[in-house]
C-alpha cells in the first residue's frame, strides 16, 4: 500500500468522503469500485488503510462482497494476511479499516527482487494460504497485485473481497460470472463451478511461473481465449536452469484438482527441497540481458522467446500432473511478430520483461560501442576480457544475425571513425530550437567569469531539480568557454544536457500544473537569453502558463461558490459558470470535472432524499439543476421524466384527499353512493396502493361507523343500529368492530323481547315456585308447572304449553294459559289422559305465538 501521488481528481474525492473517527491523509490506490486511503484513526492515532466503496457503485452484489471481505479477514489472524480493524457503512459509503502497510506490491517490486527473494515472498504467501485453507476459506484472486511487501520483510496477502468458505457452492458466480483475474484463474474457476483451496494453489502456481520467468503461462485476445487456454492447453516448460521447479509448477497447475498439491502445506514442503542457491546463479547470469527501462503499462507480453528445454518431469509425471507437452516453447519468433494487446478490462497484466528483438539489437550496439570506447582509449585489456568472457555469454542470448567475432575489427573501426567525427563540430550546428550554441555566443565582453571544477559542475547538475538557479552558473560557465573555444566538446555536451533538463522540467511543470515553477524556469531562460522570447516554443509555454493561471483563478472561484452552495446560481456568481470557463479552455481538466461530478452527486442525493418523502416538486428542481451541469446525463433525464409523472400523480392524489376530507367533515362516510369519503379514499389507494393518508382515513371511517351503531343501540334505536351495521358489513366485511357491535345489538334486542326466565315442576300443588324446586315427581295424572316471566304486554298474554315425550317431538298434551302483567310468576297444571305419566323422561315447551320461549326436561319416578 505504498503511497501514490495525489491527482487533482483524487483530492476532490478525498474531500468528499468523510468517515466518522477517521482523518483521511492521502490516497493509496484505486481498484474495481473502491478507493483505498491512508488515514488516521483519530481515537488512538493509528495509521490505517481505509478502503471506501464508491457510493455510485454500491450495488447489492458488490456490497455483499465488500462486507464479506471484512468478515472473512476478521476470522483470519496470520502475519501474512492483512489485518482488519473495523468495518461499517456511513452515508452510503461502505468502509473497512485495515492494517497500513508501507511497501510495494509484488508486481511493483519485481525489478527490485531477485528470483530467490521472490520465492521467499511466495513461500510466505503459501503459509497464508495453508492457514486460510485449514480455516475453510478460498481467496479466489491470487495475483501479484494482491501481495504486499511490508518494510519489515513480511509478505502480506490482500483483498479477500471475493473469498468465500469452501463449503459454499458458487457464491457470486451464481449470476453466471466467474470471479477472479483471468490470467491467474484455475480451470474450475474459469468454468464458474464450485472451487476449494486447491483453486488457490493453481493460481499460486501461475504466480510462481511468472516470478521465475517474468511472464504468465497463458495469454490471448480475450478473457475467453485466456480461460480456454487454462482449461485445455499444456503447461509451458520453464527456461533452462529452472528445471528443478518444473515439477512444482506442473503439480500446482494441474488441470485436475485431484492431481495438484492438496494443501499449500504440501507445496511449501516441495519448495523447501529446492536449493535456492541455484537461483542466485541464474540471476547473476541473466543480469547481462536485464533491461529496466520497460514500459510495464504497455500491451501485455506474456510469452518469451527464450529457448525452452524439455521439462525435467518424466512422462508419467507429466501425464499425471499437468499433461505437459515436452519441449513446448513459451514463445516463437512469429508469435513475437504477431503479438496482440491484452484484452481490455480490470485484469492484472502479466507484462514483465521478455527480451524482444529490438532490445537485443540495442544491447548489442551498446556493448559494441563500449568495446569501441575501450579501443579508442587503447584499453587492450578490455578487448581481452571481451573475447574471453562477454562474447560466449552474449551468444547464448543474442539473435543469430549478430556475429561478434566475425568482422569485429571492422565494426570497431567504423565506430572509431564516427567517434572521431564528433570531435569536429561544424561551425553553424544548431542544437535545438529552444536555445542553441549560438545563444551562448556574444560579441560583448562577459563581465562575470565563472570557473568551475568537474566536481562542482557535477554537483550543480545533480542539484538542478531542487535548485534550478544552479542553471545560471552553468549557463555563464559555458558562455565563457564557448566564447573562447566555439568547438569545445565538453561545453557542447553541457549545453545539450541543460537543454534537455529545461525541456524536461518545463514539460513536467505543464503536466503537473506547477505554474509557479514553470514561470520561474522561463524567467531563468529569459534572463540568460533575452532573444529566447521570440522563440515559438517559449511563447507557447508562456501562453500556456498564463492560461493555467487563469484556470487556477477560475477554479478557486468555483470552489468558493461551491462551498457557499452556489452551484448554478446566482448568475455570474456560481460554481457551474466558473467551471464552464475552465472546461472551454481545457476540456479535460480533472479538477473541474471532479467538481462537476461532486455537484452532480449532491443533486442526485437530493433527488433520492426528496423523492423518499414525496417532495417531488423539489426533486424536479434538483434534477433540472443537475441537467444544467450535465444535460445528457442519462440518470438525471430518466429521473426527471419519472419525477414529473409522480408529481402529476401526487397532485391528483392531493386533490382527491382534499375532496375526501370535505366529505369526512360532513359525515358522509359511506353515503351518498357516488360522493362519499370511503369511495374517494379507496380511489386514492387504487392510484397509490400504500398511501398512508387514505389508509388511515379508511380506518377512521370504520371506527366511526362502529361507534354510530353502538350509540344507536344504547339509545334503543334498533332499526338505525341495524342499518349502520349493514353498511359496516358492506364496506368492511372483515371488520373486528362489526362482530362486536352485532353482538351488542343482539343482546339489546333480546333484552326487550318477552322471556320465560325460569320453569319448575311438581306433582302436587304448591303455594310458591320456591317450594316446587327439587321435587321428586311421581307418576300420576296431573303435573304442576311454575314459570317466571318478563317483557310481556301490560294486559293479558297467552302462552301455549306442550307436554312432550322423551323424544321431545311427540306431543302428549297441550294447554293454553293466560298471563297477566308485564312481569311476574304463575303456577298452572296439565291433566294427563288415561293412566297418567309412567316413569321416564319428559319435556315441556312454552311458546308465545310461534316463538318458543323455553323447552326443559323433567324426570318421573315410580311411587
């Protein structure tokens, strides 16, 4: 997590993100959909790496991966696995606080490491994988970019963002996507099927192959092409001298997981058996052709034209472990000529240093020139060493078309002739258009003379970057020399170096937007060479720095207006207009675009918040404001269209709610039929299913109807109560209030109807009903009945008494009796025809009109 230089855009992003408890210091890097910041944990002053997920990328899938990464690593405590301190979510920003590692990734440090050091790094990573594997976790993305080298010597495995327990099936690949980096993915991972820790061992084998050779084993025109090679193609052989690693690579990269090392521990055991001193010899030998001036960000080169020997593994091993084709070359000459760029995308480029044909030619020329220099200075001993040591070694690596022995003297002679010509500088040679030798010549006497030693000149040049004023002394020094000796080679060389330095420094000032330094450099040139102001390049730079000063001023104003929240208004005093001025002059200005994006993000956030509370009118204003900044923004355009639709819908809803409230206030809850509160509120729910106002009002109507029915019952207005309950049942059939109120009404109705509250029996006449209770009735020809009654008419009422047999159906005797008064008691008898009642069970039923008031059984016993 070594610090990366902040760009203007990065500074803008850093100023937006704010995580409670952390102070962001710097940006360490970007990847996928997250930014890693260097930050301070305020509570304890600890430096951490703070990984923050970009809110506009916080889709559900990635959020799950992000949070899972924290959970997984928190369960993995190992010196070679990154330590997680904290994780959470703040204002849509998912963040993770991790151990800060001051160092480089294995990819960035590859030029600094010998093969032996790389193997040591990988051994530590194998220890981490062994530990994670035993815990049941699969990393799924082993690659050099995910291996950090700590200053304390530790190698640390990073980025468990796509890791899962190996007891899970496909995890995120259930969506049909294989997760990982194609260059390092195992065959089963490429297929998107279930993987376990042996998949990480395969990826480790790819990284090991790359560490040893400088290239990855498989490349192609697309991810699919690369993936197919992992599945179908044989494992390439290692270069000569690395045969002892071939079996390890073959085993780790076997197509069949069953044929790989089953644990990373087995892999460590195999690595420990290798005599690493062999790697030191290989590194020393290959140092002759090392080229450190390679553009590692150029198109991926993943193959090598170093001649490959047959793998040391025997045929049985090859067949069992990896299906290797003996003698397979990693790359042929024709492959070099027809090389293709890496497929675009977020993949790890395996772009380490394969020696190409032009580089070998350059190396040859460089060595020949070195030899020529030795000859020129009569260093015969150098020629002896050349023939004895350098030539045989170079023949092993250089192409066949370069013959070092044949015609060597001719080559040396030609180089010497060219070198001698350099001593004779033509009178009118111009070095470069910025300034040239002629600028150093003057007919006027130089008032100040500067004398410098070689050491002083070297020191002045060495400190130029930090002290540009040193150039004044150097320019004056070379002016003195050239006025005395116009053809002085040393002065010519010094002038050329100064020219290159000025060109480089001014270009860097332009690139880094360092206006102050650029203007200072131009001032030095102007003071030393007044006529340089007429040079086109000088004028171009001067105008460029003036433009950049203007841009800086407008950006400063834009930031001031931004901080005041004057995003698009008032006129002439808003951030948008200032940024448009900047972008009109410099369309790709990173700072201006970043500030525009910040304003867009603010408007997008406002839209979401305003829409959440149904403040559509304000949300429309926010969307229209955002479109002022970016008129073609797809999200804002679609949002505006949707918001206008929702706003129109909301206006209709508000109108309906207002009409419904009028009917509520009038008490027109469910009537009249075509214009009542219930109907209007229900129509609102048809527009917006979960409208809270309508839902609440409908519940109020239900309660009001139930209360009206209850009040009618209490007032003994039975007919009105029945009508209201009918309405309640019609509009709210499942209402809990309905059933309760219906029960109250039934009770009220029953309380007003004629009722027989009690009946007793006896076989003898008693003076009161009390004495008739608990009498044992014996068989006879007469039965006495006593009844207690209420709610009858004030005059006379007639009851029909039926004596029934044990079935309660067959009628034995019937008698009509007369009651006097509303309430009271009365005793009467029934004559039994024939022999009378025989022992057994009998029933008596009393009716008022057709309504049965009571039916009760009694028992007759033998005398």
